[in-house]
C-alpha cells in the first residue's frame, strides 16, 4: 500500500512538473518574439513604395496643382467623383514595370526590405482580388498582378517583402471611411462651400456611392478577405504596414489582427487601431525622433525624398543625398529603422532623381554599411561633429564614429570616453589611427582631408562595456503622424 501511494505521488508530481513547464513555455513568448524581430532590427534600412492609379494624375486635377500633401491623396483632396476616378483607372497600363530592377535598386542601395502599397486609401489593389474588382487585374488595361513578380524578385535577391494595406480608409469601395479634408486642399472648386458642407454632413465622404454600405459591411466583404489574400498568395510576408485607422473599431481591428496567424513571423506597426493594437513598431512620419522621445520601443521613420509619397509630376523639391545619408546615420544612432520612399510613375518607371539618390546612397553603404547594419544606439552623449553607433565584440565595445564635420585641426575628440583603446581605423581604407586619452575624453589623430565629403566613418574598439550616458527618460511622446484623423 505504501509503495502504491508513493507511485501515485510520483505520478502526480511528474504531471504537475510537466504542466508547469508547458504553461511557462506558453506564457513566455519573449524569446520567440525577439527572434521574429531580429532581422528587422539588424536591417536598419528599407524601401517604401507608394504606387497606384493615383500616379496617373501626377498631383494635377482640372489643370490645378494639388494644393496640399502627397499626390496619393488627390482623390480625397480634390473630391474626384468615384466614377471619374475609376474611368481614369481603366487606362492604367504600366508597361515599363520591371520589378527585378526595382529590387536590385533597393538592394544596391543597401536596403534589406521593401514595403509596397498593396492597397492605398483610394481602394485600388495592385493584386488580383476576389473581394473587389477595383484591382489591377480586373479593372485596368494592364491586366496583370503587380505583386507576384515583385515577390518573386525579392525571393531571388534575398530582400524581405512587406505590404502596406489601408484597412479603414477606402474612397472607392463602399463603406470605407474617409478622413475629412477641406476643398481648398485640392483645387479651387467654385462649389467649395457646398462640397465642404456635404463632407461635414457625411463623415468626410463626397460621393453618395461611398456610403452606400456600412463600415461593418466593408470590413467583412473587402478588408478582411483582401488581407487574407495578400497574406496567403505571395509566400512569406515580412511586414504588414497598416495606415490611418479613421473610424476603426476594436471589433473590426480584431478581425484583421486574427488573420496574422497566416504569417506567424510577420511584423506589424502601430497603425491598426489605437490604443489596443500597438503592433511591433512605432512609425514616426517625415521626422526623426529626438532623444527625448525615445522610450525603448522599436521604431521606424518613414520619409519621402521630395514632398510627396505618390508620384507628383511637379514636385522637384528633392532632398540631397547628403541629407538622406545623414538621416540614415542619425536614425541608426538612435536605434531606429529608415523606410525611405519612392513614388513610381504610371508607366512603371521610377523618377530619375530617386534612382540617382539611391545609387549614391548605395555607394556610401558599400563602404560604410557595417556602421549601420546590426548596430546598437550610441552610448555617447550627442556629438557636435556627427553620430555614433555601437556593436559588442566579446568583452569589448566597437564604436562607429560617423563624422559629418571633419575637424580642421587633425584631431577628433570624443567627450566622455576614457576606456582603453584597442584599435582605431578608417573604414574607407582600414588605415590605423593613433589615439590618446586626455582626461575624460579620447583624442584620435586624423588625416587633414576627410575620406568622404558626406560622412567619414572611424571604427574605434575600446576595452570593456561603454555604459550608456543617454538615460532613457522620455519627456515627449513619439510622433507617429495623425493616425486617427488621417493626414
């Protein structure tokens, strides 16, 4: 009897242990979650592509340049009737579309992933969809899925692919929401007062077709099935990039969120629905967070090269290559990713200004990429002459010093760094540099001429762990754009 009781106790104890282990494993997804995000954290640099039938307008309606914001918003800003917009969409025919050249352009620029607008707010899908015929296959002269060859090219060249999807705003499929914008933001319509009154009374809509169905009907008949399609038909999807949850409900957001199980390793942003669906990363738009905004969250700055996300024929206000490279370095020095945008033309070609800048960025990255990829934020206080990123090598710390303003006296000063130096060298030619300690700072003897006019990088390895001098104590919230109100 004693033997039997002992055996029972042993079995009970064994089952308890097994249950406890299983329960702990189920409730501890942290390591798995970190593995899922690891590639993204190491990538640091990606390509955003805003493309659709809005490119046909090029930011011009009735001979007037769109008054405000990106050309992808022309339907809303200019209050183009649904039928007119769709009639123009039928002639969309990007015969010069070459997805492999797009992928190689991104790869040669040093980018590790691509996010493309599978469907923007105008409701037009770049893919074959059973949920809405307003898609490139069923509705246009082109008649072919634009995402499939892009997915194939990404797989061929080792680039991660993600999809942008406008989950709430949809100005063509009935029931989708519309952020209300005043008529003056589009063109000087003589009926502006009447149009503004109409949109005020109809939740931002300007065409009766837009609200002929309910939002719930739109979610169930268009958004949910289309998200299922893009998560099912294109192989591995690295990122799902939601945008502007105007009028979004928790119930609708949950239906979309449930579809993510189709891609267990997918990464999402914070734009599905606030505050209950935070995703994996914050999304500052057209701006780089200050140190006062950093709170330890993952983040990704998305930014245009000129003033528009979609192709705008008359916008020639291009950021310089120097600005774009400095932005990339600044973002990496704060632990973020840079999602840099292009807006292809309606024929499928990319503006030459974008191509030129991406090639120049690629030339810089080919030499200095190790100062960007898989780096940690700078542990040093802000530097007047440039930025710093870091890596750890066994028991040592490697600091990548990206120098924007090359000192004229031949000495680079790193305040607050008094660790013993293991080595210092220019990345450009691996030339060794002399160093010395001067109180609470390290001095590096440098050549009189900077190796690179935009940013020259010095690799400095020091003994031990460099303690972070930038204590995270956010005084401001990170600006992710007007998510609920639209743009």
